[in-house]
C-alpha cells in the first residue's frame, strides 16, 4: 500500500525471517498468538523535531500516548496482561513494564504494522522506548485462548520468569503452579531467542527473590526473573 507507514525505531532488532513466517502462515495453520512485551523506557522521550510534541515528557508518558487499544479492538486483538516491574531479580538488564497482547492470528499482527492509524501512534512508542523484547508465544493450556479482556483495576503481584532453555518440559515442571507459555519466536529483541515465559502469583517481592535464589544457576543473559505488579491479568486468573 502506498500510504502504509514506514515504521522507524531504535528499540530492538527485528527477526526478519520470523516476521516472514508470521506473514505467510497458511490460514489453516494460523490462530491465536501471544505477544509478550518486555519494555524499558527512556528517562526522557526521544521525539524527532517534527513530531509535534511541544514539551519534554518521559518515555513512560510517551508509551501511554502510544496505547493502541482502539486499533487492537478493530483487528480482534485483546490486551490480556499489563503490569509494572517492581523488582528485577535476575537478568543482565532491568525492565519497566510488561504487556501481553493476544492476536487472533499471527498474520493480523503483521498486518497491523501497515495500518495508517497504527503508524500515527507508533511515533510515541519509538520515542519512548529505550529497548524492547517481544516474545511470541503459545500457552501450554490452550483454554487461555477463551479468556476475555480482564478488568483494569487489578493490583496483584506476579513473578515472571523468561528463559532460554533446551528442555521446555523440564523448565515448566520445575515451577509448580505457573502459567506456562512456550515461545515460538522472538520478533523483536537483541538477537537472543527466548524459549519459555512463566507467571506465578506471589504475596511479596521477597517471595520472588526466594524463588530466584532457588532456581538452578544459569549463564548470564539466559534468564530474567521479575516481580510485576499487574493492573490487568487474564494470564494467572480466569
């Protein structure tokens, strides 16, 4: 399309081979996919001079302006989890916010990138985000696909674990009571490919620290363990 936006950003590297696989997935083999977003913001949003923003704002504020909820609704996508990271316990980098969007199909995620209305909002994300990882997942429990949009006034703590692992089944078994997501690909990141994402409700950040300390040692850069204060959560609760 001639009027399709040309999205520009510096917050992560696109896996072009996986993007092509998403875009060309046969309809009979397509279906719901969960995009798990790990986000780190600039302290001050990095807008270009022609962006029309008249005063400095934080990266988080820029991401709030980006908020694509209305566009997601148009394409049948649902935000199923949003939370602020209140503790970074394991990992080479720290993170600020987590969001998970369930798209009806993989292709719909790719098609959204060409929408004019999405391009107009994306300028805010590009300005606000220092770095992002987007892990594309399927849930171990497929009944998760039937859960609707959660209420937006949750206030609960959740442990989040993201790992590179050669054995997903063992990794899932090692965290009883977790909601487990198996990664299909990492569409945006720094070149690392992630394998599993897990969530466990907890009572306190101290519980997550204990959980992190109980896990088998991993090579630096192979795992994140975070405490997330969820404001929307259809992942760990129905």
